[in-house]
């Protein structure tokens, strides 16, 4: 009986230590989660960005390159992916007509996850699964395997997006994309295409059938 008591005591000691470790890990996880939540600003505190310099440059670019001079698209991948950051701008009325949620490329992260929601990876390279920045011209309407089965070819016009067509980077819709802002959550990430919700794509598709050679400018503010 005397030999059994030390064994039981040792087992209890190890058990207590294990519970202590688990408790410490749980406390650590709670603290990290609280810290992360504390860093995320309430939506009401996120200030609107002044894009006027981009609007002015875009208008000049469209005139010089014989592109559509009524509308253009501005996408800001510098914004959190849970916010509306795809803007339809009207040159004639000098204002944003619509804004939408849009996804960016997952890069080295898991497809469909939201791991880079606060910092989109940028690349022009094949198999990078990243979005490219720069000026694009929205060209031919095609058939997509995604969303409402409609896509638009994007022709990159700069060194930063010159491989867009060969990388099959197109504008399309995706059922995983929300029609409304989801911040502080992120938007599911694909392989580099700017993807919007089905409802958003219906509106964009109608606009693009009425307006040809529209400039899409993707930036990272």
C-alpha cells in the first residue's frame, strides 16, 4: 500500500501541472483574441479616403488612350477586404455611383480563406495566386464557371499587371462574396481575380454592356 501512494501522488501532480498548462494556454488565447479585437477599429471610425487625385489622373488617362470617358472603376486593395472597396466613378457627375465588396488573391495562403484580409499580397507573376495592381482595360464579355456565369477579360496596361490576360485574370462573380460589408471579417480570397457578389455582378454587367473600354484601376493605398 505504501508503494501505491507515491505513484498516485505523482499522477496527481502531473495531472495538476497539465491542467495548469492548459489553463495558461487558454488564458493566452483569450488575451490574444482580446488584443486582436482591440486593434480592429469600429466601422464608424474608419475614415473615407480621398481618391480625387486618382479620379483626375484616370480622366486624363482615358482621354489620352481613347477609353470610356463616362465611367471608370477604382479598386483599392489597401482597404480591409470586409469593406466595400470597388468603386464605380462617374466622370460627368464627379461622384461615386456605386461601391461593392471585392476579393483579392490569396497568395501563399489557403484558397477561400481570409488570412490576408488586412494586407493583400501583390504580384504579376504566374502561379503567385496574387492580385496585380495598375491600370486595366475591361474588354470582352465571356462565359464564366463562377457566379452568374459571366466574366470580363482584363488587359493589363502596366509592368505591374502586364501578365493579367495570360494569367487568366478576369472580372467575375462568386457565390462566396457577400453583397454587404462583413468587416471586421474578411472576404474569401481566390487566385487573383477581382470577384464580386452575384448581385453586384448583375449591376456591373449591365453597366459594361452599355459602356465599352472601361478603365479599371487597381491600387493599394
